C-alpha cells in the first residue's frame, strides 16, 4: 500500500539521539506512513543503530561520504512516495498525535504547508520552553520578511510543493528559510497548528546552531529576493534606523508589505516593525512600544483598504 505520509529524516553523526527520534515516529497514532532515513556518511555508530530497526515502514539510505544537508533533503524528497511530506530531524522527538493532526488539517484544504507549536529542549540546562508562533497564512507570509516563521522539523506539506521546489544548493543552514520564501512567492498557503507537535532539541552539535557570516549572507540574500518578489525595494529592508528615517522608510515598508499580503494581524506587524527600532531605549521604551503599536495598527488597516 502506498503511504499517505513520507517522514523524512536526514542524519549525520546522530548516534546520541536518532533512536529516540525514530521511535517517536514508529509510535505515532497515525500509521499509514513511511519513514525514510538518510545516513549522510556518518562516521559514528549511526549506521549500526539504524540497522537495529526492522520495522518495514523504515527505508534506509546510506551514503559513503557526507554530501551536506541540502543534498540529503533533496534526495529524501525525491525518494518520498506519500501524498504529504513531513520532516523530523534526527535529534528531535515527535508527539504521538503529530502526524494525525497534520494530515487532518491538510485534508481540510485550509493550507498547503503546515507547522505547529513545539517545546524547545535546551540540552545543557534541561529546561523546556514553549514556542511562540503566528498561525495564519498572512502572518506567516509577512514574517518571512524578518525570520523563518515555520519550525522545519515540525512541518508537513503537500509533496508536490517540495518536489517542484527543491532545496537550493549553496543555501546551507538557511535552506529551510529560503524554501519558505520561494514557496510563498509561488502562491502556496501556510499555517501553524496550535497543537504542540514536537520537542525541538537545542544543543551545540545541531546545524541550526552554526551561525557565521556566510550563513547570514545567505539569509539576507534570500530575504532580499523574497521582498523583491513582493515588489519591495531592498533599501527598505527591516533594520534598526533613527526615528526620522523610520517615519519615512519603515512606514513605507509596512504599508507596501500589508498591501501585498492582506490580512496581516496587528501583532505580526508589531513584531516586524520592532526590527526597525533600536533595542535598549531605557526610559524611552514605553514610547517606542507605543510607536510600534500605532504603526502596526495603521499597517493592518492599510492591508484591508
């Protein structure tokens, strides 16, 4: 029987966590899935641990050499047979109802791509922190102008979206953000579920913690391409600027963004406009927050005109 969902898991030197990640998928309440695990040339015990799993729903791909995350994700997408593709990284844990919740939502036709809330587990301290998400399509599209508003290992979406828009070579460590921007411009619709879908592990070894100038350059380039696709000039990109400049450039940006993406909430606009303000305003903080709120309300109204 052809699976409805293909769960894709890239793995590189993941011996510490991968067994728990795999078990969290095998224990799902929704059972019509395949789990494709790509061992990207690991040099630790990852392959040996994978070989211990005999569930027929698991498909294993072993590469002799590490070829990088973008290649791994694209190879996994190409191998997927399901109507929907779901992601889970080899160091994260899926909640038991995760697949069922997302399949039900996507079957309703309310979106093409959906993520959800999650608990962030800080490995060193052991502390858990709940994520703060925006849930509607307009908010998610607007927030792509400043950040990645979807948690990649919590995402499920239509397979055809991922197969027709492969991850871009050279976008390592920002490959998920670049993909959301591309899919948004292509007209796909997004949502985040209110339900907690995964436990997202934060530790020094994960690729998302690799921050450097090259990664920031990739992110900024992808954001510039996204805004240009919306008809917004790069010189309006969100960045801290003095009050007088905000009155000119920042408000112009907010109006253009809301005209291109109708239905953005006041609170999403509030988050976006904050990127134009400086931090640490001291006694002026109440006034900068009031400014932020007034501009957010104004921008949301402009999006409905």
